[in-house]
């Protein structure tokens, strides 16, 4: 049952965290944090998302702050480094923010860049991590099938762990998977799971080898676990550029999975100049456990009055949608 709106508003704090490097088109990440009986939670759908999509993120926050969570099977989670679409020369600098990480996720297919930029960036990551390092790429659905096939041919020499959401649709992923199967590059589905009306469709169509799951967009830890169980595919838990509070929810999801064979994308707090609490990778891992924001950091990174009101209004609209869905 969704708490009253006044209960959510009573502890709501909106923060704006500056990024060390532009990532996913943003230099400043905004988030609304709130506290319930079980602890702090995060509501931070990206600003361009509509209320219907954003309401799933609120459902996840309410569930995490007001409901006891599934039992943890592990007490720490190995995480990957995340390399934005920077120049190849900056890759070592980025990797230095992720001490002990043996895996790097490299963003590719950035608008305005070229395949040669992606190849140079991935090559720099391979050189920095050495032959034992693991490299995965993420195209955020930017390629069509022909572009994706050409890119994977160009990047195959770097021994990719997998390619995340190279194309937008389930049909495209299925076709691409068939074309590149001989190269032994697994296909991972992200947007085709978290933004889909039917998150299992990608598994049913044989369009992916593994699924990327995120606690906030999927409506909470329990629903994400159900999706993994129904998909029957290996899962990698990732973040949506969450603060430390949201990352702790992701860690709780990763800790609850029956199997966890891949490093998770939960080290992205290292991309902030300063987070609301300390949860950056140490020896390539983050601990499992709830996070309490530092009051001084909440004050230091408080959003402006107009942005705070924007988020509070959004919270109210999404709360109304949740209330309707429960009627």
C-alpha cells in the first residue's frame, strides 16, 4: 500500500550532484531522496521521462523505504568501471576512479562520434586492463542492425564480454544475435527489459543472452527478481546513474539474486564529484547494506528552489498514478 503523499513529502530532499565527466548527456544529476520506516530510498527517473514511466521508479522507492527486502545471499558486490564517451587519452584517468575493478563498461555509439572513436576508446581500455580484464560495451540502442554488425566486427579483436543493447527493438536484437553468433559476442538487453511493456519478450524471442536489470525502473527488487526468474537468463544488475542511496538498493538486488556470475554496474558513484554518501568501489567491490545520506552533503548539494519544486510536483503526480493503480 502506497503511503500518504504527506508522508513522502515530510522527508523529501532534492539534490543536484555535479558529474566529473558528462555522462548520458548530463553534467548534473538530480535526485529526490526520502526516508521511510526501513530507511532511505531514491526517486530519480531521468527528467525527460513521462509520469507513467516515472511512477515505476516511485513504486521502487516506496517499496525500499517502507518494506523489508528479500534476504541477501552475499555481503559485497563486485562492480565494473564505467567509461563514458571520452577520448581514448582519458580512459586511464577514468579507470583510476574505480580501484580494483577488473571489468570496464565502455560507452559507444555517442551521437556526433564515429566508430573509429569507439575503437580507440575500447583499445585504450583493453591496454589499461590487460589481457585478463573484462570489457563490455554499451550502445544504448543507437545502432541499426547493419551498423551494429559492422561495429562488433571492428571491436571483436578486444575480446568483448558482451554488447549491451546494440539495437533498439527485440526484432533487431534477435537478427543481430543470429548474425554475430559465430563471433561469440553475447548480446545483453537493457532498454528492451526496463522500458518494455513486456520485459520478458526479449527472452521469449531468443534475442538476448543475458539481461540487464535495474531496481528503480523495474519497480523494485521483488519485481526485478521475478523478471529474472521468468526470463531464465543470467542477469547483471546496473544503476541508472543513481546516488549512493539508489546504488544501495541495486546492491540489495544483486545480493538477492540466486546466481551472480558477472560484475555489476553499481560503481557509478565514482562519476560524481561528490555523492550524498560514500559508496565508491574499494578493491573492485561495494558493500551490501542500507545507506544514510550525510546531512552536510545533502545541504551542500541541495537543488535550487525551482528545481526542488519541480521534483516535488513530479512526486505528487506519480503518487497519484500509484494510488489509482491500487484502486
